[in-house]
């Protein structure tokens, strides 16, 4: 970016030059060193893979999370029985049209330099569901068959192993026509939530956790299917959990279970993190003896050898660093939650679960869903809720989004930050409660919200007031720089700019350079000479339509006060 220094007022030029000297790096103690940026919008991606991925690339996303619904690929998904002679572990046995969307997404994302995270989930085809689903209920995640899921995962793992020629419907190592490899896998979406896996409680005694048993079996199935198709933690990221961050004290059939309650039952331990025994273990599908528990690690390798745990640490309409306790929605303690404001609950629980079996594994955590619903388009307060829900304005959501990413960056156990969604889901009407889950960076018809600018170029100051001569921490990320670097082969630069309150005119404060192998993040200590506003500015590479073709973009502006 070039600035016309000779045309600037002399005093403003002097201030800008002085500030460049005064901006010095801050320590990065215990922060994430390579946190990745993820984004998700299944509806838009399914409708327009190329256009949606181009927009995600423009924003600088490192990875796209893709929901892969089992019943959208399985043949005869609505039938009571699988097709005769169907070999579910062979990708060639599935109708080729059922793979078309996923082939297109993987191919375009590979071309655009975006990593693909396949989240393997239900619904299950009808022929792979257990019996006992309530009459008239259409939940497609009722007691899914683990063995059938293992075969499906092996098929999809083979197709996206990097050695599969879709035209020849065969594995052909080294063939240039092979589909790109998918090397980032997560297993099932929100298994602690009834619509995603049911019944949550044990039939006949709904106070006993049942979904952890089912998920343990599904996870083992996915692990075996991925390993059999050439994927393992030494070459791929394989994460489990995909946890909903809160739940109820009573989960019944289709309600939600608190994530730490779910995890303890998944690992077959009680509230004190002691191995279960006797009838308590038996009811939860766990070893009932010490000898059986001694075999638990070997029988459930993913729980100890996976790459990471994944979580959806939504904060709803609250500030990212402050979970309400007790939860004002259900008046329940948040000690069992895994939302961002109490994410330490999750890391401590995971460590204790490992320790219960003599393991020293310290799982990193992927944030694979996060975002803030905004008003507009939502009506606020929400007239349909029994508690007073005040959705955030887009400007407040932009601030909270940057604040949340800063918190995530500072936590060495959190290694991704995800935005869900790219677009608001639909035109807001009374019938869809004024826009549904309206957490997009753009409105349903493509108008950029304040959160769009905030996610593209995050900027956050933990403290915005200081005495004269005292520095303030300035943190941020030049998110599009990585892909700009890939396109041009040249280091990417951005400007930290400052506008004194007296003039309102922005001038360069410091040049920030992102080179090969560098993170997009920076953390500075800056001494400001006066009150004013600070922002980031980035110039996209010239000659690249996908990356803006030379456009200059800016972050949200943050006010600072010097007393």
C-alpha cells in the first residue's frame, strides 16, 4: 500500500513516524502458535461450491468444515433394508451421482488452497437405524448401526485417500486423475444433543446416559474405517467430540446432555473420575471389572490416540469471556459446560479422563462451530423465548467476535477458531422467527455485516485507556495474507493505522509483514500520543480476481483514550 506522504500535514506525518518507533512486539507467552481459521456454510456450499469457496478464500479461511450426511450418500436411504449385494465399504458400490457434490467441493478447495474438514455424521439411512423409534418421529439418528457406519467411513476414506480415480472407480496410486486427499476428519455432530443422536437416555431408564455408549461405538467404527482406508493421526487430523457446549440436567430422549456429563460416561467414569463398576458400568456399556477397565484403552483407541477433541463453544448472546453462572436460561450450573467463557472446564476434564486410565495425553481442542446471531435480522428481545434474549447488534457482534478470537489465541490448547455461518440462512420472516440461526457474516442476500470486516481482519485491544506515555496491547490477524502469499509468492504486508481524535485522518502506524510459515496473528505494545482510533488495512494482491485484485480493505475501528 502506498501513501501520499508529501500531501499529509507536517504534524500528522511527524506523529505517524513517531508511532512507528513506539510500536514494539509484545510477548506471546502461552498463546496458540499456529491457530487455524475455519469457516462453514453447508447450505451455500452445497448450492454453489465454487462461488462459496471463492468467497471463503477472499476472507482468508484456512479450512472449511463440511457436514457429510451419511444418508445423502448411502443408496436407498429411505428403505427398510440395504440394497441386495451392497458392499458398503467400496466407494464404487454407491451411486456415482451421490458423490458428485463432495468430489466438487474437495477438488475446488484443493485448487483454492483451502483445507477440507469432513465431519462424518448422521442422519443414518433407515436400514442402518435400530428399532424402537417412537411412532411418528422422523429423527434420522436413532440407534445408528456402528458396523454399517464403519463400512461407510471406509468407503469415503478410500475415495478421498488421494489415490482414488473416480472415473475408473478404483484406487490407482500416482494417477494424476486421482481425487485430492482429505486429511482432516471429525466424527458425528453434537452427539450430546438429542436431535443428533437418540435416545440420549437409556430406554426404560432415561436418567441413565445412553448416547455416550452409542457414540463410543460410532467413534470406534469411524476410527477403524479411517485406518483401513489409509488415514491415521500421523498423517491426518482425526478429532472426536463435536460437542454441544451446554445441556440439561435431565436429557430424556431428545433433549441435550451437558458435555462433561457426556464425556464422563463416554470414558466410563463417575462424577469423581473413578472407573465405573458393577451395574452402573453395565448400564452404560462399560467394563464392569478392573480387568475389563485395563483393556479399555486398547479397545477404544480413538479416545486416547486421536489428534484432538472438537467443541462448539458458542456463547449465545453473552460476552465471550463471561459465562453466566447459574445459566439464566435453565438456572443450571455452568460447571459442566464447554462454552468459551468456561473452556477450562473442558481441558481439565479431558486431562482427568486420560489420567483415569494412566494416560498422559493432553488433547488440543478444535473450535469447529462458533458465531453470534445478530439483530437485525432477528427481533430483539426474542418474542418466542421464555427468557429475555437480547441478540447483539452487528457492531457488538463484531467486537465480541474479535474478543472471542483473542481469548482463543491466548489459550494454547485451542488450535482453531471457526465462523458459523458465512450467510444468514434465509430471508427473515415471521415463519422462520426472523432469519433462523442468523450468525452469518453476510445477510441472506449478500450484504456485508460489521462481522464480515471483523472476521476478515480481526483487531482487539483488551484495554483501550492508558495514561500518557503508557502502552496498550494491540492484537490482530491479517487473515487473507496466507492465501495472498500462496498466490504471489511474496510476503504480505498490512498497515496498522491511527487517526488522532483531533483530525480524524488515518496515517500508517506500523507495517506488519506475514511471510512464509508465519501465523496471521500479531501482538504489539503501542504507545499512543493522543486519543483516537486504530484500524488495520490490507491490500489484496494485484491480478488475482479470487483475492480481490488490488482492493484495499480495513478492519473495524477501535477507539483509544489517552488520559
